[in-house]
C-alpha cells in the first residue's frame, strides 16, 4: 500500500467515524488529506470505493484488537466468551467512541446491496465466526447457534452505550451472555 493511499484511508476513517459518511464530501477529504485530486482518484475511483476500503481496514484492525484484548483479559478459554464484553467496555469508555462504524454505515447507507453495507455485514459475520470459535474452545455446545445471539447482545450493547454515553451497557450485556452460557452448558441444573 502506498503512503498516499494509507494517508487518505486514515483521514477518511477519522472523518467518516466522527461525522458520518454522508456529511463528508470528496473535496473535504482531498483537502484534509492534502493530496491532489488526481492522487485521490488514482487510489479510489469513488467515495463509495473509499468507504469500503476504510471498512475493510477497520475490520482487520478491530478483530485483531479484540482477539488481543480477549486473550489479555482471560487466560482460560472458558472465560474468553465473556471477556469479549470486558474488552467492549474498554472501547465504550474511550473518549472518541461513537458506536460501531459498521452499524453506523449500515444505517447511513441503508441499501443492503450497497458495497459498504455488504462490507459491514462481512465484518459482523467474521465476528460471529470469532465468537463461535471462542465458544467451541470454551466447550460450549451449539456454539454456532449461540454465537449470533452473543452478536445480538454486542450490537445492542454498542447502540445502548452510544445512547447512554458510557460503558455500563457492556456489563449488562455480559450478564445476559452469562445467562445464555449457563443455559447452554451441559450439566446445568434442570427444574
């Protein structure tokens, strides 16, 4: 990746996340990135192409960050599914937190066939796969069925954190995840 392309991506990600995709025009992106118009268009044919590239880069970084934080927060595989929520609490508490860039994009773009919506959906599916892996490693039966439920809790906690302006939603979602995990584990008490 060239330095110019990387720089344009960084500027675009910062602006899109802070202000929204639709609020930031190409001319502003070019000015803030301090590149020539020809340089911009050599790397990105359209603003939509740029948005997809931003989302793909953010997806890779976010998943790497999440996996690293989960491993740092939980030594034992059995603890890692819930550690996801502890990691999210850290993110929700950050001063620059404005929600999930992928959910924000899905809302802004709205068209399910738009390439940015599809890139956001790929991110969510990759997170579901990651959750399923954590659940399998933790010995949870039906990990593939439970992983989308945890994703639902994550998305709900993310939106609630934006609404409330704090990290408490992650702890509440963690409590609900604990209920789901307890119910899914073999040998649980039945009444």
